[in-house]
């Protein structure tokens, strides 16, 4: 299974394998956002926001 992330620096979509992806929750001002995280080769973080349903279904490690 692979995921697509948008790389702002390269201005293109990047395909990432499942074993390089983690999930996290961002809470701010009473709002909750669910996201997937990955790192590029040059150690930049790429974020993809997903719905709670999709976030719950994924079996990837959770980053805190």
C-alpha cells in the first residue's frame, strides 16, 4: 500500500510506501485534525490531512 503526499518544495506529488508513514492528531482552538506524516530524504516533513474515518482504519504507527 502506498500514499501520495504533496511536496511543496518540489511542487509535485510524492508516492510513499506504508512503512514510511505515521499518523498523528493535531488539536488547536477546540478543533481536531487527523493527519499522516512522512519525511523526505532531506528530512523535511510532509503532511496529508485525512478524515477521522480514514485515520481510524489505517494500521500505521501513531506519532505523538
